[in-house]
């Protein structure tokens, strides 16, 4: 929920236990030094900042100032003090307000492409939303079912061309800020069904979209019932269930909406934002429970979270709130023990801000890598955990690479049977919060190898091949050395001779 008054714009492996489970001497947050954690820069996950554009003139709808496409992400990251947080996401509102009565012209598509080209140059992706009504409650954007349909047809080639730069797309289009209220179409279920089914058709089946409310999802009539698991949620009113208006606006532990999201969220993209820190009916001007926040993010598999809103209150509090391994054990939150040790191996506390930042989405931890050369074949068995809140939602390839002593790739084996989306942090069927251990194993041919040592690495590029060669979009594993070759970020897992 927005408010008009406040919208802005060799290798050493550290082996350890994974929570829950006590970790040695009982240490509380007060007895441990809190150290900042250097973040991994990974795609499709993490904190994000909000950006707003009129498509017809590059202006911010909320203050009519020009938003410079070449610096808009840097400007937003700096505005919220997140320069060191490896931000790879922006919630991108593209307002089609000037075209609500007509077609989207070519020059508008060109302007949108400049915005997306800028994101690519910054190694970022969009949590994308199209909308018409920027004025908010009490106004209408003038959208009609027919015009939305025409605009979707016009946008389809643009969306498909930029699939690799879209982390998820929110249904949008209808109502104030694209939130599906404050519009005659808010009560037109056929229009909403058309919009949802058309977007599901535009995006390949491997990609997820987002709605605002579970109630909206329950009312949908889908052309393909299998698409149910492709529809996640953008919780625009995250209050840990503690605001008086949380029922039906937030996911309150113990209610039917919470249970529904708990059941379905392992398979879809989930994001959220806290209301503005306003002393108003809809504002959130108090601190919400960090403990409950962590448990909700775990239960609902959050991949992304906004730090633009409530930055001065709850987000700031997260930075000052220490967490320890022992604390997370009591909450049933997954972690890898190495996360709470510094470079000297000493046990330390981390801030809630850093922990949430680093565990939104996936966090892959190597446990063992047994790699053996037998003549012209390589036998491999790789064991790992995922201690993030979610899995790898968007499609990524998995390659096993052999790197020769000169730093060139001698063998590149695509592991077609590896499905990163199945790398859940815990069993989604049982719902118990016990970490799963995953494995990749098999045999590949390596006929061209000569004598000498070869490094073995895992390369996980975006499934969209036009994103290959841009290391910002490759998945990095925690605690592993990364070798960069020809724009690829390769996780080095071992060595063979």
C-alpha cells in the first residue's frame, strides 16, 4: 500500500553444522562482537530498491523530476545507504499513463529498452510492474480491458527480448499503482483472468509472476491449472502480522492465507516491502519483531525484499540487531556455521540486516566434492546445502568445467540432469525446518585432457544465453574461490591430476 505523501523515488573448505542444533558453548549476542559480512553478489535474490518512470518522458510520476536512465539504480542505492550490499534488484514501476487511450509507440519501447540496457550494465534485474494510475486512492487510471489486452500484445516482444533481465513480473496494470484496487476493473474478474492468463502466456513456463493477495489468486480461472504454482506474491504490507490492519493485508501467522503461502511458496517468487514509517492509519511507525520476521521469511521462502520503505525505522533497526548461531537455533532458522565465523575462525555475531540480505533467495554451501580421473572419464560426486530462505527460482544451467594450468577451459560439460529449482532449503512436503543435503553426481567424458593438474569448477549461468559472458548473472556459491574466465564466474570446487 502506497501513500501519496511519501512515495520517492587447492581449496580449503569450512565444514560445519547447519542450524538448527546447538553450536558448542552457549554464547549470546551480547557476548559476541558483531562484524559486518561481505555479501555475495547473486542474481534474482536479495534486497531491492524501488524505481519509478513515466514511460513517455523518463520522469518520476511522484515529483515530476527527470530520472536519469544511466544512473537511476546507483542513485537509489546511494539514497538508502546500500552501496556495500551488492544490490542486484530494483522494483521497477513503468507507468503507461500517457498511453491509456492509445497504442504504445515505438519511441516508448525504445525508452524502456534504455532502462533495461542500463540494468544490464549494472548487473541488475527488475521486479517489473506496469501501471497506469500513479495518483493513488480516489483516482482512476482510465484503463480498460481492451486497452490492457492491446498493450500486452505490444509489450510481448519487448518482454521476451528481456527475459534474462526480469526476476519476476507483478500482475499490475489495474488500479492504483497497479495494486488491483481503486479501479472499475478491480471488480471485473474476467478482466483480471484475461490479464493473468495473458502474462502467463507471455512468460515461459519456467518463470513466475506475482499477485498482491491470496484472495485474488483464489478467484482466478486459469487456462492452465498447472500455472497455479507459477503465481507468487508481492507482500506490499509486510508487518510480521503485527499491524492492526494486517489481517487480509499481510500474512498473519495462524490464518488461512499464511497456510496457503506456506504450502505453495517453495515453487514461486516471493517478495515484500514494509509500509512507510508514518504515524498514519496505514503507516508502520513502530518496530516489528525481528524473530517473527525471520520465521515468516523462512516459512514463505522470500527471495527479495525492499529497503526503500521504512528504511529509517525497521531497516535501520535490523542493522543494529545482532544475531548469533545460537539465537537462530532457538528460532529454527537455517544457516551454515561458517557464516558466524570471521576470517580468523572466531565465532562472531552478525546483524539481522546482513543475515536477511544474505539469505533472501538461495545460499549454496559446498559440503564435499569427490572428483576422480579415470582415464578419459571424470567421476564426480558433489554434496551441498542451501541455507537461503528459498531455492533458485529462475532457470539456471549447471556446468562442470575443467580449467587447465594456463587458465583456459579444457572441458565444459552441461549437467542437463541438474535442476537448481529442486535445491530446496528444507523439505517442502513435510514442512519441517531441517536442512536438506543435495548432491550432483555422475561421469563425464574428458578425452582432450593432457597431463598435469586441472581445476574443477561449477558454472551456473542464466538459462537465457544472451546473458552468458556477464558474470553478474552467474550464481556464486558461499565460501568458494571464484575464478573469472571470459566473463564467467566459476566456483572452484576441487582439482584433479
